[in-house]
């Protein structure tokens, strides 16, 4: 793992995830936005890479992302209304996968990523996807987000340390429900 020193005082968790992404992608990169939401991560990834596959299960998320990308004259993407669990049908090799878990901001909070599905996706990605980094932004501040965080952390403790570096970035002076980042870097 390579360490880049950055000034953290201005970064929210999502902005910090973008800074980490910059160490793993170039203008020649293929990337996956596993949860496109309102399109902010997809826009960032499209601007920094060659091509982005962006997934979401909600029509509103796909529509919001499409509008944002068109407003910014972006055309190097494929929006996929499907679960990230089905990535294998679209992409088997990429430099980076970004998950921004939880629910759609300003959307229905009862529609959220699920611990079981996210875990199955990560397991499939470790088995079938060629990648450099999988980056997860987790939100334990709601019931399913807390469950998702716990399930993923328990599983990731079992992943082979000879094959992967797994790191966690969390503010220790905030509540335990504050968002945080987990990264899985292939060695």
C-alpha cells in the first residue's frame, strides 16, 4: 500500500474517498460506481477515468445521475439499473470500485443498501473481478447501515492478508454512527 499525505481538515468522508480514488485511477482507467445515487461519485469518476459503469436499483437514482452527467457534457459511462451484485454481467476488469452505501440522499430512507447483498457483491468481486481497489463509504447511523457495517467488517477480518491490504479510515473523536471508509487493495 502506498501512503499519500493529504491535509484532512477540509474533507468530508465522501471527499476523502475521492482523494483516495485519485491514487488508483488515471485517464485510462475503467471504474465501477456500485451505487450511483444522485450521480456525484459517478461524475467524479467519469471526469477522472476512461469509462465508468454505474449501478443503482432505483429509477430516480439513474435519472438523477443521467441528468447530472448530461449537464456536465459527460459521455464515458454506462448507467445500469441493476444491483451491483450483478456486476459480472457488465465488467470483469477495472481499476477501482466505489461503493457509497446507505440510502439515496433526499430519497426514501427505507430503500437502502442491504448487508446481505453488499456482502455477496464483495465476495463475488474478490473471487471474479480483476481490480486494484474496492472502496466502501459506510453509514452506520441508521439501522441497516449499522448492520451492513458490522457484517462487512466481520467478513473482511477473514480475508487473506497475503492477497489484500484492508484499511479503515474513521474519525475517533466522532460518534460511532459517523460515516467512515474501508478500502480493499489487491496486493
